[in-house]
């Protein structure tokens, strides 16, 4: 057990970062000796891959002990961090305890960081940015590497136009939004659009797949009441939190994936939907303009505006065969541009650059 890279994910709650780490680690482990330091991710790939000995899961004291020495060939071990607390910890280990480690950070934020995160990021030995816009706010970016997804986990069904029947819900086709139920995810925007559209499209049922935390329960209940007032409680369904192992099946079930957050640093839901053969309609945030090929795999509409979302969805919903065709093209686009294998290759190039810079300094 002598990993070249220690990947950290110390936040307990399963988040988008957790999902990224979960997808990447098994792929990274195919070509390098990588270890994981972080929280449990119940039902996620990490547990299965760890059991298969594809990579090592470390406790903090084990990571600390390993990091006291360089690798056998003289390289510094890399800690790959993705959050401010992880950067703070790694900087303390390197600069205060003087451990021979190098630090790589992934930046996704599409805004200028406040002074403290900027200071932390400036201390990194290597930086990966997920989009060109994110890179524009981080002068020491080494490489732009878009997030990718597992094409094995997220795959299209054999019959997209008829698979909805297996859900047991009303209608012939499904339309879904995936993510936590809260204002910044645009749950209310989606519901408003569905209230306008579903009366004209009796073949469709809308689902909302995602956890609602206690602080957002009042927000959710206001949506539930609005839906009930229009008599659509049987056609706009809150599924609650979906187990990680079941998420891909729900993307397969729906014909159209909607992603309408008010803000998103990158956003994986359009990729996951496209990989499962869905047409996608997304708001203009995150990396959605880079992901969705306008008019080909779906549409990107202005953020926070209901009417443009309604107009774009109407055009897709009225022709299910065309929607399924968009989904097929979306799958092809993800295969070419946004696989997790491509992401792992890009990150490996940043690791290599960090090690090369170390060699130059000797």
C-alpha cells in the first residue's frame, strides 16, 4: 500500500463532489496507485471497488503516516482536494508539518472567489478547472478538464418510447428533474412550467427526484399545495431521495430531463440524462451550454425564466419521436466528449505536470 495519489472527500453528506469522486476513483485506479480518504458513500461504487481491491481506503492516521515519506522514486505524493477545508488541511500538512506532499485542487466555481479561497488556491501545486469560465477566475489553472460520467452506470434503455410503463405512473412518457428540492435548484421554476404544460399534454407525467432537507420543507409544501390547487397531484410526483443505485433507472424512465437551477458551478444532471437517452432542456448556468448542443440534443434557456422554459419544452414534448432522437444524439455526444475516462486522463495529465515541475526544481 503505497499510493501515488490520495483523493480526499471529507464531507459527510453525499454531494455532487462525492458523486464525482465516486465515479472517478475506480477509473483512476486502473492506471495508477490511488487511495481514498473520506466519508462513507452508502450504495456507491466506492464500496464495491474497495471490496474488489481496486484501490485502498485510508484512515486519516494512515494517510498521515504514508505522507511522511516520498514515493520510492523520489516523487512527492499528491493529495487531490476539492473543498476549502480540504485545502486548509493539506496546506497545514505540507507547509506547517513539512510533509513531502504536493497539492492538486479542482475548481468549478464560475465567479471570483473571496480572498481566503483565492489565497488557498494560490498555494496549490496544480489546479484543474472544470470549464474555461471557471479557469478565467483561477490564474494558476494547469488544465481545463470537464467532468465526465460513467457510461456503464448511465446508459439508455432499449426502448425509450415505451419504458415509462414500468414505473406504474400515469401517462405514456415521463419528464423529470433531478436534484435536491430547494430554491437554488429551481424546483419552483420546474413546477411552474409543468403547471402550464401538463394540461396540454395528457400523455406526460412529471417527476421530481431528490431529497428535501428540513430547512426547505416549507418551500416544498408550498409547491405541493400549488400543484394540488390545479388538480395535478397525480401527474407531478415528488419521488423523494433516490438511492444511488436507482438513479440511472429513473433517467432511463423519463423521455426528457430538465435542469433549471438558478446557479450551478458545473452540473452533472444534463450529462446523466443524455447518457440515458434523454432530450435535455436546461437553464443557462453551469457548463450547460458546453454540454447541450442547442437544437440537436436539447435546448438551453435563460435562467430563472419560466416562459422560455415552457416554450422550449413544448417544442420537445409535442414530438416524442424527435425527443427520443435528441436523446440518441445526446448519448453520442457524451460518449465523445464527457466520459469519466476522459476526465481521468485530463486529471492524470495535471498530476504528471506537477511531478515534472518537481523534477525541474531538483
